[in-house]
């Protein structure tokens, strides 16, 4: 190995220590806002430390963002919107995307399933990605807006291209994809673990590009009482979109690659 790059899994610790012992350059990348033990150790062994979020506290940290799939990083939402709407069977109108990721989110699914008719009657078109084996039957909406349920999106970039506002969990990848694309969002952090999902959304929420709703407060009443008025306020949603884009980073892959190249260039002579 000429450079060791670690992302903080438990196997990173012995790799960092072995690289240090052999004089091999180390690069650390921390995807979450709250770093784990392995990366806290690794960051003390190298000046080449990249973080996803500006608020992450880690020795020698510089923000490089999250390396994203090219399909996301290069997405032109406006150019692919018509294709996206056709792909999901949606009308050409403003659209709300609800997603709990590939595994789904029980809280989101139940709250929105209970308000299908109300959202449709309010003229809010919804694309709801429920997660595998978590789909539900949509009641007839008559002349109201469409409510489309799918269990899995094999082309998530098209779901983003169709969306004007998103309701989602706040895993690091989700937050980074949405901000890179300038998509405003309601973030509902997973209420377990060490609270990292709430911290992941902190920067974009502070910038005004998203709202944070605790899991317990994401209820059917919240959907109709809070979400519907926000979605209808086009000016507010547009402001949120601009704020989200201001903290997003599409070039995380290139910036991380440059950090690796810099670590290699700075290696000790003879190594």
C-alpha cells in the first residue's frame, strides 16, 4: 500500500496503527457529523483528514463533502424532470417526495398513509418510496392530485428530479445528496443510536435549507397541519432550496481524491 484511506469502521483502527508504524501516509474520511472512535484516533496520526460536514469536530479536519454517485453528482434536475414524472406516472405539477431509504421508515409510512386523501384533495402530488415489502394500497383519489406508492426506486436520481420538497430521514448520504442537488427537506432523524442523524442535518437546518422534526412529532396531524401549508408556500420552499444548495457539495469525490494525492506527495523520502 502507498496510502491507507480509512472511513472509520472498526477495522480502520488497526489499519491506521499499522500504517503509522510502517510510515505509510494515512487519509481519514469521516462521513457523519459526530466522529467515531476509530477516526478520532486516526485524525491524531495524520494531517490529511476530510469531513463531510463543516461542523464536525476532528483534529486536522477540512471539509471535502461526501463522495456521491455520478448519477447524483451530475444530475440536472430541471433537464430530467419530464423524464422523471413520466417514469413514475406523475402529472406535471409540484411534487412531494417521501422516502425512508431502501429499508423504509415506519413512522413516515404510517403518518402519510393516513393522510393520502387529504393530501390529494389539497392538490399535493406525492411520490412515496416506502421501502421493500412496506407498500400500501392507495385509496381512490378521484379528481385529486396523484399519490404514487413504490417500494423501491432503482433510479433515485429520477425521484430527486421529480421532487420539489422532500420528507426523509437524515442519514449522512441522504443529507449530502439533497443538499448537493439543492432540494429542500423535512428531516426526521432516526430516534435511536447516538443522535448522529440529528447532527447530520444541523448544518443545512441552520442555513435554512431544511426543517428538523423529531420522530415522535411526525404524525398524521403534523402532515396536514404543518406540511401542507409549507408546501403551498412556494416562496418559502424556493428560499429553502437556495439555502440547501449553499451548503451542498457535488465534488466530494474529487476533493477526497485530491486529499489522497496530497498525502502521497507528502510521504517520507524512500517510502
